[in-house]
């Protein structure tokens, strides 16, 4: 978070998600262990307040590293095939305008 003046704000949010163990039922009916790999996420937002700080214009991007699917080791077979762990729908951008009447 960095703020040069009361009117301008710049936010960066970063998160590291470490590897996570998981389990699934294999073709033989036995429980087997798998591993969801580590990944990083980052969001950036810039905001500017104007007209006596009653309006705030913001723009930014979420999921800058475009993390969508992770390859999962030993992910099973049959109904549970695929080997992908869905994290997000991908990178997205936004613009917003807020009004504060108080």
C-alpha cells in the first residue's frame, strides 16, 4: 500500500500458496495421496479521489500471474480423471466509480 496524497492510492496484494497434500480414491478403491502444487497470486489497484473526495475512481487487475489450472500429481482415474485443480478463471481487469454522499 502506497499513498502519495489523500487523493491517490496504489495497492498491491500478493499471496503465496504453498503446496497442499490431498487424497483421492483410486481405481482399486484404496485411498491414495496426491499433491496440489504451490502457486502465487497478485492483484493491483490504483484509486483517485476527486470532487472534494466524494467520487473515487479505481482501476486494476486481479490474478496478474494468470493462474488458472494446476497440474495435480497422481490425481486418480475413472470418474476422477483430469489431473487439473481449478484455481481461478484467469486474469481479469476492472474499473469502478464510487460516490460518497456523507
